[in-house]
């Protein structure tokens, strides 16, 4: 795996990168959920290579770096995704539904330059457009 696989501890809320089953710092066994969102941070041509904060269901899920792919393990259901960097929180939040019929969702995130400020754009992707984990 050359990307990251990220889960949130159901006991303490700590977000951690794992490889298979793992144990949280609080001692809780971390097991991947049924669903997965794979997100690719597209590269920026104008040098904004700092990390974006990722929020799922209004909860922080760590950062995603420039040209990085991260898989987020989530339960089936509908989830709201948001990204932000520093003081800039302008983002087109995206709702994704994971189910037994659609257990994996593929997304891209990029910066859309604006006149006064830039915004973050989350958009659906295909497996072929994503760098492999």
C-alpha cells in the first residue's frame, strides 16, 4: 500500500492510519468498517502544496497532502465531506452514500483559484482516475 488507510476509533475518537487490524492508543481494537471513501488530492500548479484538513460528518479526519491518496474506513450510510486549509473554509461539501451495492466511493479534491480567495472542490471520480493505494 503506498497510500494511507485511515480509521477513527469508536471509543476515543482518535484518527489513525492503519494497515489491516490495529490497536488504538486507548487500547481499542481498530477494525475497518464496511464502507470506504478513497480521496485523491490533485496537485496544484501554483505551488499550494500544504495539507488540507479533511472533515467527515463534521468530525476531523486528519490531513491529506499534495498528490496523496487516502482511504477512509466508514460505516454504511450517508456522509458529508468537507476540506479546509488554514482560515479558508470555503468548500462545496459533498454527500456520499456507502451501501452494500456501493461500498467504495472515489473522490478528487482540488483548489479552485478565485479572484479574492480560493475554494476547495470535492468531486466524484472513477477508480481509473485515482492513483493506487
